[in-house]
C-alpha cells in the first residue's frame, strides 16, 4: 500500500538546448513518498543514448540524493557528465532500497517518470 502512493511529480534539469561535451547537467526530481522515507527508496536517473525509436540504449543508473523537502515532496538531486558524443537522454525511476535487495529494478515495485 505504501509503495503505490509514490509519485514522481516533477523532473527538471539544467541541460538547455545543447550541453557541451565534458559539461555537467544537474538533475532534480520532486517525489511524493507517502508514508515511506528517503532511506526506503533509491531515486535514479537512467541515462543513455537516444535510439532510433526514441528509446534509451547503453544505459547506466545514476543515483540521486535527497536534498530538501517541499510540502509533501522530497527533492532528489544529482548530476550527469556529458562524456559521450551523440544525443543522450534520461528518465527517472524509484526503486526499493534495502540491504537484502541486490537487484531492485527486477522487483515489481519500480515507479517510472511519466
């Protein structure tokens, strides 16, 4: 029941139109956690090359860190480096974080942006 109340409310970044190679893009996600705490979840940016069908390929997960509270949302922030040529994109997901869970994204509890 608690997991179903998680909602990714807003995602923003500092990318602009065309970030320079070697530059850094700061990400921010406002996530309503319901009765859960930031310690119960991992908020991640899944970053990859934008493929022909606008899907992400060659992805990597970048963990965002809880930085503030705004109303009933927790703000998670992080950054990614523009270290590869080509069009790149990202999406945000929330997965369980627990010492007994080794591959959280394989659980049926992943919340995706959008």
